[in-house]
């Protein structure tokens, strides 16, 4: 169930939104826990890159890195990023819990007693450090719960890579172009494994250009030139107009337990400035102000929870608005809505 949620790449447009949603679903599987996630930088770009800490001020993670990481009994395992879950109870000598600043100051302050951690390597030398925490009185993590974190760890790393690349792509656009983007997860054999809403829309719009053969060629280039794999890119111009398709590829590490390799392709669609087709369609179908807000966020890739968070309404209300939008615009779902709103048709 959690892996299905992780692979829903339309869920959560930012790192915080994404891991908030994952934390909620993890709570349904492992009762009484909270999730925290940190992306730690590389040697070239050190420090805390992104963070999420359920029900707590994210600034506490900065505080942890500055004052408590060196006394964290699990710190060495986090730095090694082996992809194996480790519990705090495995690292503390019996009778010594509370004798260091981490277990004696930070955890009591947060009312946390049990911690299960996992860290994995990400592209560009970054590290994803995950922890699920449980308050005292509920018992330590079971063997089954440890196995669960081992199972979903690579999927959580994939989710982190996807949202970080999405954020990165969002900053690539300049003021002179209309920028749309999507992501595709593909194996080294060229097989497409996952496609997000934005990529589906772009592939539907340019089926003669964005083909499986093109993706295979991009991966083949990366395999032939491994030194360029973290920033390999190609640029394709369809030829009908000045539209450009740009593809950036990043290899996923720890994506699987075997030796196969997986890659995340970011597809960028750059077109000249034009009349806002979104508003054209919205006017044509008499979308209300609130429906326009919901539709814009849905087209941008936000899930129902993300839209609800942005607009201060409930996910159920978001679903009601989307149902009305689909009916007015005569579409079946998010993919069709993104295509219609971007092309100004219907």
C-alpha cells in the first residue's frame, strides 16, 4: 500500500508536502509513529538541503545537526548510508540511555523514546536520512516494522529524488518561456516503469517525439558515458514550431536490491509566450474562482492533500471541486485536464 502511495508522483508538489502525505500513510501501517526526513548535502554542497519533521518545527532538524548529531548513537550508521534500518535500542548500551545529549536532552524534549532510522545515497552525492519515532510506553520497534522500513526505504528515496528534481526543474524556466515539466522513471533496458501527470500530458501532446525509443537512446548515452550520468541532457525540437523538448536524466541509487539500474527523466517543455490558455478554457467553461484555483494546482501536479493545504480546505472538498471541474471541462481526470488546460482546447 505504501509503495503504491510513494509511486503516485502527483502526490505532493514540494518535499514537505510529499513526506507529510507519506508520513500519514506510514502512520496507518505502523501505529503511533511520526516520520522525519532530511536530505543532507554532498562535499560540494554541504548542509541540510531539505527536511520534514511531522508535528514539529522543521528547525529542530537544524538544531539536531548543529548540537546533537555528534552524540547520536545512530549517527555513524546514518553517515554510512548502507540502506539498512537500525534502531536506537541497538546502539545504546543497556543502562546508558539518557547519558548523552541526544537521548538525555533532545528526545525527552520531543517526548520520543524509540527511533528507527535508515539512510540511503541519492544522486549528486546527497544522502536521504529517514527516521520514524515512537513515544515511550508503546514498546520498541518490532522485527516486522524493521522489515517494513527496509522494504519501503528505496521507494522513499525514489520519492525524494522525484520531488527534488521537480523542484529543480521548476526553477529552470525563465520569464521568456512557458515552462511545463514531467518525470518518467525508466529502467536501464528502456522500460518505462512510472510516469507522472506532467509527463503523461507532454507525451500525449508530442507522441512522435517523446517515444520509448528516445528514452532508450538517452539511457544508452548515459550508460556509455557514466561520468555524465548525473546531468546528461538532450534537446529535441519537434519542428512544427519553435517548441523545444529538453530531457535531463539522473541515475537513482539504492533504487533496487539487485544490480539493475534505474533512471529518472525530467522532461521540460519550452514554448514561446502565448495567451494564457488556462484562462481561455476556464472562461469558456465558466469555472468559478475557487475551481480555477483548484484546477491550477491540480495541473501543476499537486495531489488532493497538497491542494487542500494550499487553499486551507479539506481533501474531501477538493475532490468535490475536481468532480465539478471534470464535468464542466468534459475530461476524465487530471491527465486530460492538464492537456486541455495547456492547449486551450475543448
